[in-house]
């Protein structure tokens, strides 16, 4: 490897290490607890989106006791998924946070009964409902969709245990879109 390339690689590695150390010290790095990392991820959103996300997460947790939470801080959105295990294939539903809204995704939504036509999407599997607020999760049609997703799970949810719920930070993308609406975008 040429000396210039080695120097650039070493500088990039040093910069990444410094960012990781700084992130860990601020409570949002890989050494922080999952809840502290989630709090740091949420802090980048507007107060309205943050409030909807926190309330929606609490409601989904109550509806799916025993579910393992998988967190993906991706390029496009922060995703908190709920499933039977730490495998992505066992996810039932997920909350995705965007700068202007929070969406409830059903990973096998195309197979769910949806007499009210709430589910949006046209792919072979995934469907979604954009939440007007966390109270959307209290409506009977949305609760029925969540119950149907649970009933149709490939792997049943584990029984709730006493003690803390399993929350796993699965990935954090180094490059991300802004988590707040850009100037002049209406918020």
C-alpha cells in the first residue's frame, strides 16, 4: 500500500476512534447502555417526533410483552423493531422515525387481514401505517392488525420475564440523513 494511502487510512481510523470515544463519553456510543443510546438517537429529532416515538414505543411494548427490541439507526430513519428473537426474520412490527412522521411497519403486512384498508404499500411483504400520533395505536383496527401480526408470527413471542426487556442496538450508520426537517420544509 502506498505511503499516502496508508496515512489516509490511519487518519481515518484515528478519526473514527476519536468519534467513537467522544460518542461513548456523551452517552450515545457503543459502550453506553442501549437505553442511553436510544435516548441519544431520539434527541436528534424534533420534540413532537420524539414524543410520538416514545409514546408509541411504550404502547407497542405493552401490546407485545416479551418481544425483543432491535434498534437500527439507519441512513434514512431510526427503526425500533419488535420480534421474537434477535433475528431480523422474526420481527413482527417496527416503528420508523422520519423527520416529519413516525410509521408503524408490519413486516408480513401483505398477508394481514385489513378490512378498513389502513395498510399502505405495494411490495410483496411489508405494509405500513403512518401514525397521526401515538393514539393511533389505541384504535381497534390498528390493535387488530398488531394482534393478527402476532398470531401469524413465524416464531411465537417469548413469555414476558421479570427484569429488563432485551434491547439490542443492531446497527448505527456512520452517514445519516438529517433527523429534523430542513429549513423551509414546514416545521
